[in-house]
C-alpha cells in the first residue's frame, strides 16, 4: 500500500513539473469556468474584478475587506472598492454583513469605523480638553467629518475613563472647571431668599464668567448651569423646590411663607385666597388642602372645621329655639354670601334640618326654622281674622278717629301678646326633652370659640356684633307688636282679594313683625322678604280657610284614630298571648315550673297590655271631656307602677280585676278578666283559631330562626334555641325565663336524638356555669375569676356553631 502511494506521488510531481505545449487564452479560460459552473463542479459564487482579468470568491473579498478596515481603522466603502478591485455594489453589500458580524465595527455615512479608531480619537480629544478646559462637540464633529449625535454617542461611554471630563449641553468640560462653576451656582442659589426665575440667574452667572475670564473665557450654556443646579438640589446642598423647571423657591422663603400662613390660620381659623396670592402662592386651594387636610375650601376663603362647627352650633341653637339666623352676620366681614352659603351646605345639623323640613334657607344665608315660619303664619292668620272681624261689622267708624285706632290697637295687641306667651311656653315645652345640658354645652362651646379667637377676629366681626346678638333672642322678643291697623288697610285688603292676601301685604306685615328682617330687606327686598312671603303665602291662605274646620274635627278624629290603633295593638298582643299560653299546657304536670312560666307571661306580656289599655282609655276619656291632651310618641312604651296601675284602673269597670289578676299565678284568670274589660270598653278581642295559630307560629318560627342565625352572645343564644326547638317539636311558642330553661331542656330528651340532646345539655350546663361565675366574680377584673370567666365564654362561643346547626340544619328533629 505504501509503495503504491509513493508511486502516485512521483507521477503527480512529474505531471506538475512537465511543461505543456498547449496554452489557453483568456477567452478559453472564461468558457472553461462557465462550463464548470454549468456542470456545478464549481458550486460557489465567483466575482470578476474591475479589470476583468481575475476571479475572486466572496470569502476572499470579505477577508481582504476586514484586513483593510483593521489596518486603517476608518475607511469609506468607496476606498474599499478601489483597494480590492471589486465593483462597489458587492463591496457595499458585504460591508453590512461584515458590520453585523463584527461588533467592533460600525457603518455610518458610507464609512466603516472600528472601536480602536474611536479610542485613539478619544485620547486625542482628551489631550486637547486638558489644554483648553472646554471643547464644543460641533468642533469635534467638524474636524472628524461625522455627525454631532455620533460624536456624543461615542464619547459618552468613554467619559471618566479615556476622556477626563463632563459632557453638558453639547460641550465638554474638565472636572476642575465643573467644580468651579458648581461652586458659583451653589453660592448664588444659597444667596437667594425669594422666588426667582432661574433663567435670570443663569444670565447673571454667564456675565460674571465672561468678566472673570475675559475674551478667552469659555462660553457656558444655561443648560449647564441647570444641570449643575439640579444635581445640587438632589444632593441636598441647596434647599428649596423647583416648579416648572425654572421657578425656584428657596426653603427659607417657603418656611417663612408657611409660618405666615400658619400664624394667620391658627389665629383666625380662616384665610382668604387673596392673602396667599400676595405671599406668592399661585394655587392657594391646593396648597391649603395639602397643608390642612381637615380644612374646607370655600369660594374666596379656606376655613377650619371649628368655624363650620361654630356656625353649625349657632344655627342649630337658633333652629332649636324656633328662631332664624343670618349666617353672614355670624362670620367675619371678609366672607361673601357665596362663602356663607357653602358653609351652610357643610353644616350637618342644617342639612339634616333641611332634609326633614325643619328649616328653610332664603337668600343663600338666611336660615329659618319651620316652627318660626309657622309662628309667622299663625300671626298672619290672626291678623287676617282681626281684619275680617272689623270689616264684617258693617259699622266701620268713619274717618281715622282716635277711638277707632285705639280699639284696633287694643285688639291687635292683646292677640299678639297672648300669642307671644303661647309661643314662649310652647317653645319651652317642645325643647324640654332635649334638655338644658345640650344648650349649655353649645353656649359654652360658643364662648370658648369667642375667647380663643384673637383680637383680629373681634375687629373683623365688630361691625356685625349687634345683629348677631339679636339673632339669639327668643321668638317672643323678635316678634314685635304689630302697628295699629287703620281702616284704610282693611279696605285695601278687601279691594285686593278677600281670601288671598298679596305678597306685598305679607312682606309689609313680616317687616312689621320682625324689625331685623326689615333692616336686611331694605336694600333689596328680593333677597329675603319676597322669597319668604312667597313661601308663606300658600300656607297662610290654607291655614286661614281651614282653621275652624280643623279645630272642630280635631278631637273627634283623634278619638277615632286612638281607638282604631288601640284595637289593632290589642288584637296583635292578645293573639300572641294566647299563642304563648298554649305552650304552658306542656308543663301542667310540673306545678312549680308551671307557676314560674305563668308568672313570667303575666309579667312580660300581660302587664304591658294592661298598661297600654289603661293609658289609651284614660286619654280617650280626656278627649271625650274636651281636654287638650298631648299625643304620646308611643303608647306601647308606657309603663305604670303597681300603685299607679291600680289607681287608674278604678276609673274603668272591671279593670281592677284584671290588674289584680296580674299578681296571680294563672293566665286563664287574667285572660278572662282582661277580655271582660275590653268588651265593656267596646274593644272585643279576637280568639286564636287554628288558621291564625299556624300563621303566627310560622311567623314566630321565621323570626326566631333569623335571630338564632344572627345571635353572637353565647348566653342569649340558649333560650332562643330552646324556643325554636319547641316550635319544631311541639308546635308551641314557649316563653320561658332563665330559671325554667333547664326544665324546658329536659322535656326535649325524648324528642331529640342522643347526639343532639347531648349538644343541648352540654351547652346548657356551660351556660349555667358561666352565669354562676359571673354572679360570684369580684369587682376586680384582674382576679383569677376573670380568667375563668373568659375561658368559659370562649368555650361557649366554640359550641355556638354546633348549637345553631342543631336547629338550622334540619327543619324537623326526629
């Protein structure tokens, strides 16, 4: 084998050294290459050189191009085409591929540039920078014949390494120069004490630098100053805030500004937006809301909630006393009607009164209580009655004689004085339930607010103090005695409209009755007098026409309404009592438990029924006898002591027997006596039939189920569960006191399965133990007993889901 290889090598060498006697022309070579390509013996691309005498492969062209770029560092694509002798089209096409494959190359503006070229260029730039302290990028770009953005992108990653400098605003600066300008910016910014436009400051610094360096000085752009300034602010070397990038507010000015605002606001509890504008705060509402989140913005003023509370308290006090209030007179003089109106919308008591129709607002700032408006209506109605009586006599005194005027004055004065006394007494009785403590508390709160407000407040509100004081008077003092009514007034009233007084007449009478309103409405009656008269006119006309009719039918209607309500309540209560009484049959064998259950029903169900019946019968008798009886808010809540109950029952036949039966031991005796009393009073009671019993049981069961589901107190849960079990097992509504629960539970033993009954008895035992601990526990909460109580309560709470599931998961126990 080796000998054959050696022989082949000698033959190949001989063939190479032999000279051919036949030479091929260039054309033959071209045709030969084309033939080889057709036969796919040459299966790769071949390129002609520009001279057309040479072939070159793409790989060779790539290698020559890369070698040329690495040798020169920066070369244009055109120069590469000349150096390789290949057409420009193929060179450009390969240039993109080479740049993609070699990350250290970049193609820009028809040139391929290497990173090493930029490194050497950066070193040259650094040498120049250290010599002249500053170089413009435009100058570098012009020298290198490249774009400005390209120079910036190339230099940025080399800053701090190759190039020892800082690039700002298209300029390169040395660190020493940057430190020098930073010191100037720092000093200038620290010397500013008022808000300043930074562009003005940068202009001043540029002039200063030119004066210091002369003609050879470096021109510094404002962006460079701004960049240094932002860095100093971020680093905390200068304190303040920048708005919109150019408006600088020093911290010392902001502190003084805030202190001024805080001082004014803390002393006065309000501040006008105009004051903040003068202090240089362009957005006062946003500034105040961020500084005082609890404050409320008005139209022209920002107020503290205490001022709203003061207005709310004062207005509420006026409403409770049945008067009116001018909100604007209660506020400093700088407040506008729009501010007062906005404050009223923030007063809770005022808004509640408006929703409940207990108050009305006129002219944005005047708050009238409904009772005060009703009193005005009553005065108007009485005035109309007086005019009607004088005009209907048919013998009007001729002329304006003194005797006629005196007679009219006496009539009007007596009626108004009587009305004043009734209003004063009525107002006192109406608000007696609310108590004097509430009013005293409000009065002391107002005094405290007045004492805390400094002299500034007193000066601002001094012009309105007299009007404010008048708002606090009673209705009787605000309502002045009407002026003498003349014959001319009566005739004018008849000529206008016998049954419909005009708005002008009502406005005149309101101004006469309330002098303060006349003062408020003199400049513009449309503000308060006309809206008030327009609001009162329908009520006055209606009251005038229906007063006598309502008075005649009032007592009869009340009596009918009282008996209807009493019949309905008695039927409902008596049906429930019959339903509960049926459950007592289950305990007839246990005499002691039966007595306990009977007495429990007598005390909890029967006694309130007797009290309700006696109270309503007594009220009915008073109405029947023509007495004025104040309607009780809820007759079911009336509760008599045993002595009072016996005393009232003597006025009604058979009632004493029912009262005595309450102290007995049997429900049957009481029910017979109570039924006798109601029948004699004309109030027959319904008997419980099967249909009603099923309906009531279903309703009671549904209610108990809801209560059990929602119950969270472990002690209160047990009796409700027991009652629900009795409905499910016996179809009886059991009402049992605490001491009868154990017997009621034992009665269920045969009706429940063993597991359910065990859950019930365990829970009942735990409840008894907890109640025993609670009754025996000392007052000291830190004693050991409190820990035991807590432990038992937690145990009960853990058993509550099981007990609830006992009655809620199944509709009917086995």
